[in-house]
C-alpha cells in the first residue's frame, strides 16, 4: 500500500523515507528547499500535487520527519499525530529551549564542563530552520484507527526513540502484518534513543535515578528512555510482523530478527558500561569517553544518551547506583 519517497536531509543519517498511499503521506521530510523539491518530484511522478495530499501522518517530532508538514497543511492537508508529538511540533523552538535549559545543568552534574555543556546544547539550534511549527488537526491516541487509501491503519504508541513516537500498523490484502515504524527500528543502524527531559518543566534535574542523589517531584521524572526502548522492542518482536517500513534506508523483511540484533547490540553495550563502572566511581562523561574515542562535540549529546541510557538499564537491574560527590554524580557497582 505505502510507496517510499526518498527525501534528502541535512543530517548525518542521510535521506529520510516518506511514504505515500493514496492521498496520505507519512513523514514528509525536513523543511528545506531541497527536501521540498524532492517531495514535489515524488508527488509529480504519481500524478499528484501538494494540494492533492489530504493528510500527513507524523511518526515522531524530529525535524527530518515533520519539517514539511507545515507547507502541506498550508496546501490543504490535515496533520495527524500523537498528543505528545502534536505538542512538540506546534512549537519546536520552545521545546528546544526547554531541552537546552534542562540539559546544561544535567550534563554539568554528570561530569561535563559547563562551557562544553552549553556548546553541546546550543548545537541543535541549527535544526530550527528545517523545523517550522505546525498545528495538528487530528490527535491520535494509542489504538486509534486512521483511514488510509480505504484501509484502517492503527496508530500505536511505542516508547524510547523519541517522545510521542507512533507506529502505524495494518494488514495487507494477503493477510500479512506490516508497520510504518519511523525510527523505532532501522535496518542497519542501531537506533540511539536520545535523552529526554521530564515531561513537565521543573522536574527532576539531578541523577536521573531512584537513589538519594536526588529527584524533584514537582515536574515529573526524566524518562528512562533506553530501558523503555528495550521493552518496547521486545513487545514488537513478539508481534511477529512480516515487514517494517523504516524511517531511513531499506525495508526490513524480517522484523523479529532485526529486533533481536538491536537488542543484542544494546545488551553488549550495557555489559561494556558495567565493566567501565566496575573499575571505580565513574561519571557518565567518563563512561562516554571510554565508549567512544575522540568523539567530536557535535556527537556529545548522542554519546551522553548512550552512556546515561545504559547506566539507567543497569540501575533498573540494581547492578549500579549513583552517588553525589561535590555536586557531581558518580556511578558505582552495587556490592
């Protein structure tokens, strides 16, 4: 049912996959002129114009996936997204401001120099030029049906890769179970669930742990994205889908096998992190530096997401715990 359109992005990941079925478009691409030209070419090849697109489904609120939604909405399409995604894409700049204010302090407390933390959190400001805000016309909750080219497609909430991540599942004419999965599962890349701040401003800004190192209750807790992501992947694996249509690169013909590969890669990395912490009290920044040699500052946010994510996994298992020393959080293996 869905046909792939390859849309260029300015990001290291490369082109994003938009999907077209009838007059429905999923994840139209970033809000750049290059992407718009590619999308127009793809539509024209199918004898469609932007005004023919009736609805745009967004899997998650990353600029390479939703950026062109505003142009298509101006041309008459309605935008469909989960509640969290809808809130973020309505004012992506405000979301970025919140993340910057939260993570400067968070990274500093986890061992990063404040000047470096400020540089790292300022880097995503370049995303704003390809992420114009867009209102959502239909908010879909987990389990809601959306009609696409005469077929009921089910919106399903999944956890981990991005806040508000939604996959769209459906049954093909020959009875197979397919899903458009955004970046939740990718064919030859192990997805890195990026750190997220608490859902509400004013939330926990310290260790990100259950320990006495600190948590504020007035704004909620920082999501433990990697543990949630692993659980979500395990649930998808048990569904035994026949095919995934991912947000980047090629179609995934054996979804359960690919999920097994991703979970195995995560488990191996978790083991590496435990070995690092076992050498003595360790900050998340030190874990990042041990995992990745000569990591450029442009990749520090991803690197810290990896380090903290695997520490979160070990913390949930009771294998490590954080302690606060002089205002800095260090991790130790449990006795």
